[in-house]
C-alpha cells in the first residue's frame, strides 16, 4: 500500500514536470502540431515568440493552449489512477507507468491535431471561439472516455 502511494505521488510529479517541460519551450512543443496541420491543410506557419505558430495569412494561431499539455495530464492520470492498481510488482508497475505516459502523450497529440483540424473551417466565423471551445470539449471528453473504456476492456480480458 505504501508503495502504491509513492507511485501515485511519483505520477503526479511526472505530470508537474511534464507540464513545466512542455511549456518551457512552446516552439518545440508545438512543432509536431505545426507540422501535422501544415501537412493536412497545406498551410505555412511562422513562430511568434511567446505566442505560438501563426498561419502565414493570419487565419489562426497554434498557441500554447493547443499543445494538449493539460489533456495529456488528464489522460495520464486517468490511466494511472484508474488502472495502475491492477498490476502487481514494482517492476511491472514502473513499466506500466512508462507505457501509460507514452499512450497518454500519443492520444493527446492526435486529439489536439484533430481539435485544431476540426476548427480550421470555422476560423473566419464570428463565433469561432465558441465553436472551437465546443469542439475541444467534445474531442477531449471523447478521448478520455474512449481511452478509459479501451484500457478497461483490455485489462478485463487479460
């Protein structure tokens, strides 16, 4: 039981350190999002210090809020708090934490790219921020629920 409390505290420290790391260099943290959106929409971006990547025609900005750091933390905590107790042995739990970290990172990245991509057609609309926030909530909620149910089903089968 003490080991589990230590591991959960360790996971929270991982979240805090990751959040600080992601936000320490938004240029680097947003680069995969910029590349994905450039590829999907054939856009060009340039980096604006302390802002993010601005689309060359000024249509929109991929900002620090777009990187999915908070989504990553939520997904990682869903996995660790929801499923870590189902694993036995310290070594297996440590490997599982690493696996959960990677899964949360990948899911957060794809969810944020989908979020940005789904919002692009609405960039010129008057109520863009409302539409973008609604899309964000739906995608983030769906990502969390889907990840939870997939992991739950996978673990129950094992």
